[in-house]
C-alpha cells in the first residue's frame, strides 16, 4: 500500500472516531480535531502532546514540513504565510537545496498590458 493510501486511511479512520464529539458543545463539530469549547479546534499545545504521546516527533515533523514548502515555493512567500523572518526561510531554503534563487515580490495577479491567454481572441 502506498504512503498516500495509508495516510488517507488513517485520516478517514480518525474522522469516524474523533474525540470530544459527545459533549453538548461539539455534537456536530466541523473541526478535524475538535476542542472542548464550542466551535473551536483542539489547542496546539494539547494536539502536540497527543502527537508526542503516539510517537510523532513534532519538532522534526515541523522542520520537515517547512523545508518541503521551501522546495515548492519562494522563501518570501513561505515566510509571509507562516510568520517566519525571510532571512530564516532563505537560510533553510539554501540548506535544503531549493532552487528559488530570485523572487520578485508584488502583485502577480495582474496580467501585463496587452497579454491575452492562449485560445482567447481579442
């Protein structure tokens, strides 16, 4: 079985057996990890403790996750999204061998003047 299928199976099993679903405040919670307060997810410290309890090294997982992001996205984008300093993400990118050496910040949603997508007539 592939890692993706194992992950999907674990996720689906978790969804059907979520905790904190029988309390008066959470009978129909939409959260993957429902907390004890109405409409709130499980707190990060409690979730971290639960993951450590089942043997998932949180610090290593977090580091691996940000390094994977830096292989897929420019360092300034990751820094802004995760609240890191851009120098930190640039250093991590260099350590992981990322290829995003240049990135022009700004509004990239705008198309250049006169540009028309393929298949579209003016």
